[in-house]
């Protein structure tokens, strides 16, 4: 499976860098109705480019028409979160836990005790039996021990009668009840019948299996024959042949020990689509990334989940998440099995290597695989559902389990010396030869806990050959944060940065078709402290171009 995450996980950092140059966000996201009309003009010398006040939620909210498609969300904790959902990563039905194959036929030769000279009709009817028998019900897994089942089924008979008179055959299913009563049926076996067929309806049958419970799953049945009189002497040699077989078993509910089974949950790939990470060099760490596997569970069996994920980046490096095995909650009563319960297992910084996993970063893809082993304890020992005090295994015919994966990355992180680049294409500047002097003036009030230093701005031609280079120090200083990582409003100050263009740089503008920006980004205090990006964090800025023109030509 391949999925795309349309917004890179570090887009918020990139926006902070490039927003003043209007290259990060699409024009639909930049609402220029917000631009102020209060920019001061100085005739012939200062041209305002823009003024804005934006919070992170406004900048990053994707405005998806379908809520489930939204990957940048505002959490209840007020933080910006990046979320990714992979549905149906794993599912299985009741038949994979408990199934009934075609059952074996059972045979009984019932001696009717008829002497060679026959029996005068005057001495009839004569009852032979009852004869108790047991037969077993097999399941798909030979280790399953059944205690009780509720099924729809049928018991088919093939009967042969050696006598020249009818025989009434009474069948009692001693282990089964319908509507609270033992299942009893009598069939009239015709005189000299060969392979006469009959069937016993076992709709909504409840079977209590014979103690002691074993993997043979024994059911007790009883046969009783009554030899009926005819007009003369009843004769015939041999036995009443009875062949019987359970068929068409449809499970309604079952209880017992469903064995120690291992079910493969399959494998797949997630492509997060975060190719932007390929343009970043440096160190960053998310404080609390989480992967949550959510289950809709109607199967009353404990199951040990062994899962793994392997991330790869574009350089071919890989890293395994290596999470601990986990036992999610499961239904423990018939009512819970029928209604289903929601359960989950969480992989976080305490039980997996997810922090390093996300810092790889996974710019290639994430592959996942694993298995489910039922009736296992967390330490790998066997769970006995038939032991006193334990929960018996329960499954209905409609039981199923489905699971989905949710990746949640709160924007609580620290970053150090992240090198980021961006290119602005299709630059068209005319009459640069009339400029005598030029400077870019940026006034900012940074309410984001992010330091951005522009190292170089390259003016290039269409072939990306560098025409001139602007080097500059930090132009946006991070807001201070509290001990818990939130922005401290008292630390936000106004800063003015002026980038002077040299004569050579001005002359190169006429031939400039691309601008490449190289910057370094760190979180507050040079990346030593985790910071939290909240939806209400704001950046205020204004941009102006100061130019002196030669109007004599």
C-alpha cells in the first residue's frame, strides 16, 4: 500500500524561513486582504512590499474539504499536530480464529437380536437399546478445546434395515439442547431399506461438550431401535446399519480454548511524501511522537501483537522502530463480543525507538509487518482460558477485528543547525540599471520560538549560474520560551534588519531569473530546549525596498 502525506512534517519550519519572501505558501494561503494600508511611503525612495500578522494555524491549515484528509491539525492541547492515518492495516474474521471443516462420518452397526428362525409378530414390538455413543467435532485447528457452542447445523443419517418389517429408530442428542430441551427425533426405517436417508434439523443448537474437556470435543448421542410387528414372522440377518455425519456448521457463538494460533497481519508500505526532508541537513528531535494502532474488536481472545516498522531515507539508511510486544484489551463477555469494544496499543518514546525513528528522517518510506498470537501472556507464556479465574475464549460467527494506524506528531521539538534551502523561480526584474542604491528592510516581531539566519541569497540566471551573492546575519530572532516550551509573550521584541545590495548585485538583477535562499534554523537557545508550536503563535512583519533611482535617463 502506498499513501501520500501532502504536507511535509517540517513545513512549519520552512514557512518561518521563507514567508517574508512569499515562496513557501501558495497565494491562496496568503490572504493579502490582511495586508495593512499603513505602510509609510517616502517619495521616490521606499516601496512597501507587504505587512502581515499571521498565526501558525492560519498559515498551516490546509482547508481540506474532507476532515479526514487534514494532516495539519490543531490539537486539544493547543499545539499544532501532524497526523497521518493508514486504515485497514490489519483485519481478520471469526473463521480465522475458529472454523469447522467438513466433519467425518460415524458408523454404528446395531444388533437387532433377531434369531435365524425369526420372531413371531405376536412377540413384537421389541425394543433394542438404548446404545450411547460419542463422536467428535473437529475444528480447523487441532488444538481447539470447545466447552460450549451455539450453531446452526444438520445431522444427516444413512440407514439400512435387514428386517422384513419397519424399525423405529429413536435418536437422542444428549449433549445438545434446542429451546431448553434435549434434541430427540424418531425415524421410521422401512422394511429391507437400503441407504435410506434422514436428517435432523439442528438450527440454534446449543452443545455442552462432555467433561473432561479435550481437543476431541466429544458429543454424546444415543440410539434406540423398536422392531415393529408385521403380518407374519419377522426375519432378516445382519445389523441395522447407521451412518451419521454433522454437516453445514454455521457458528453463532462458541466458548472454550481456541489454542495457541499465530496469525500473520500482513505487511505494507507507507510513503509519507516528505521529500522536503531531503533538503535539510542538521539535527532535530521531536519530544513525543506517537504511533497508535486502534482496534475495533469483537473477538473475545487475548492476543499478543508483535509489530515492527522500518523507516528508510533517500540516502538508503534504515532504522527499525523495534517496539515492545503489547496486549490490547479484548471483549471478555458475550455482550462485549456482540457489541464489540474499542482498544488500542500505543508506541511512544517509552516503549519503542520512535524518537530516533522520526529523526532519521523517514523521507523514503515506512514498511510495516507483524503477527498476532492468540492466548499468549505478555511474557510469552501460554494463557489458559479454561483455568479458574481466567476469561474463557469467546467468539461469535460475526466476530471480526480491524485495525488502523494513526501517526501523531505534536510540534514539540528541538532543532539545531538545520540547513534549509529554497528556490524562487521566474524572477522578472526590469530597469535595474536605473538603481543607484537598493536595500531590503525587514521589520519583524517574531512570536515563534525559532531562530532563522539567512546565510546566503544567490541571484542566478536561467541555467542556475550564480550571478551575485548576498550574505547576511540573523534576521528573525526566536521568541523566548517558558520552562515547559511555550512562547513567553514578554520576550517578543521588534527587530529591524537591513540588507544592502552592492553595485554588482544591483546590476545582476536584470539577468536574474531565480533566487536561491540558504538559511540555518534552530529552536530557541540554539536548539538546547524543546519548544512547542501553538496555533496561536504569531509572526508580525513588514517588508520594504529602499531604492535610489537615477531618473535622468
